């Protein structure tokens, strides 16, 4: 069984050469527009564009597939909830009383008889799913393509307090250690004759729940060790310090920042001026 690690890119790309500050601008612009858009068509196109950008940034396809797979139960849940039970919310968004029925259960059926799924409810649910997918997939563009040290320097240059930047970087460095600890515990259980492959889903879930106890204890020990190390080095969190590496905004970084601002402005004009991105009768807006 392969060791669990934090997903990172393994090859150089356009995104790996960008400064962390320009990546944050791009991530912020995409997240803001995805949050505002209510129509599933532009929202879906944005999600596809972000997924393609992740592939262009050399993010592992397995990570994208894992995100989509884990999101499928949420998507089914939202479609059922909004399709059957979200009629009042959709009517309020559309400012009309009648909705388009997709199908309805016979009235003679117990409990669910007369229940109707609406087209507008399904579209509203798809928009929520696309929002979630976009906001999840946009993270690798900035996190997976940037060295942790470059993140700290970029955040400090953005006037983020160094203590906060250090906590953020320490958290990212801590995840691979936790994954390694999980792998060690699982391998120890295998050596004791525990066969995960032959277990059912519920029994495997109970075994993984028991792993949480030694994992939490190990994390506490590592955090206490880190605290001792920082105190021994007289760590104060002062930003007045030197750095081994320096980062500078290049022409490509300025282009990305300008494009991010232009994207927000264009999306706002299209949304408020022409209704593109609003949830309406047409799939692209009112």
C-alpha cells in the first residue's frame, strides 16, 4: 500500500513559476465569481475551466477524480432535496408561482405520493454542486503549485503577520506527517494479522475510528516537540528577519493579477447589466 502524502505537482508549469500573490488574486477572483453566479451553465463552464487549469498546472488527475467521486453523493443529495423540496426557494428566486415538472409520483403511493421533482429545482441544485466543485478545485492552483517557503514569503510581503503565515505553513507541513503516521499505524495493524481487504465497510470504518486515538496522541507529541524547538531557538514571530529565498512579481504575475481584476469587473457588468449568471427562466440567466 502506497504511503499517503499531500498531493503536490511533480512537474514544472506556468502556474509553478507564478508568485503566490498572483495565484491568490486568481483564486480570489474565481471563488468570488463562482459564489455570485447562480446559473448552472456559466457555473458549470467555470468548473470545467478550473479543472482544465488544474490539469494544465500538472495537478494529478487522481486528485481531481477523487474530488469528483467524493462530491457525487453530495450532488445526488442536493438534486433530490432541491428537486423535490426546494420549490418554495426556487419560486422566490424566480418570482413566479408555477414551476416546470420533471416527473411526479402517483398520488396513490404512500408517503411520497404526489411528490414532484421540478426542472428549476434540479438546475438550482446543479448550480450549488458546480459552485462547490469550483471552490474545491481552485485550491490546487495556488497550494499544490507553490513551495511552502514561497507561500510564507508571499504572505509576509502582503503584510500578513508573520506568526499567521508561520502557522499556515506549519499546518501544511504537518499534513504529510499525519498521513505518514496513519500509514504507520495501518501497517502495524497489518503485521498483527488485520486484513483490511476482507472486511466489510462498517467493520473497516470501526477500525479506522480506532486509529484516531493513537493518531491524535502522536499529533500532540509532535506539536509539543515543535513548541520546544521554537522556544529553544527563541522564536518571536518578528517579520524583521532574513529569508533564504526571495520572490518578486514578474510580468506574468502582473498579467495574472490584471486578468483577475478584469474577470471580476466583466462578470459583474454581465451579471448586473445583462443578467448573465442570474438564475432565471433561461439556463444562462434571465
